[in-house]
């Protein structure tokens, strides 16, 4: 499904949306994020992939819910309270909204992204230095693959 009607939250290359999963925070480029949504009725179905937990109906669109907490923090992730709606791009130029369950409210930051250093999972595309905290910037497309 195309998201050409939605305006992204940030357009600066240094704008990122920080989202919490448990006690750790991660970031997505703000240009990919559409909104933070309150919990909605998740429609589940029997034939899913490991990360696809169901779909939401949002603004007239069917939005797949990709629970990336398993990849980012493991199976002991606390209950998720909100859905971060972001645009996932596919080869060939197609895109669709994807909902990521998160454990709390998100935050917008304008911080330059640092390059990857050391052994990091393939879905980490860079790092943000926020005071005493290093936040991994993740690729939604690589996360949705479900491997670490």
C-alpha cells in the first residue's frame, strides 16, 4: 500500500524517532515514521510469520503489525502499549505502512548519526550518542527480515 498521502514527521537527515522497548531505546529515521498510535484492535489470523502478529486498520489502510521486540531485545520483552507506524520500503520501489509495537511514548531528536562500530547486528545502520546513552538506529527493512 502506498503512503504518499501521509507527511513524514521529520525531513532532516539528523532527525530520528526514539522508541522504547523495555529498558532500552532504539531509533528509526524520522522521515520513515508516520505516527505513534494508541493501542487499537489487533486482528490476528492463523497463518503468520514469526514477526507478523496480525494487522490493524488505520486511516482506511490495512497495516501489518511487525513485532520486532523479539529481534531487538529477545523473548522476554514487556507488554507493548503503543504502535509506531512507519513506512517500510521494498525492492522495486513499493512501500507500505508497518506498525511496530513499542512499550512507551516516543521522542523526536535531531542528533547526527554516528557510523556503526564494532560487532553490531545487521539491522543496525548507525548509532546516536545521547548523553550517557548510545542508541542503535535500525533499518525497518532489515528488522522485518527477522534475523539478528
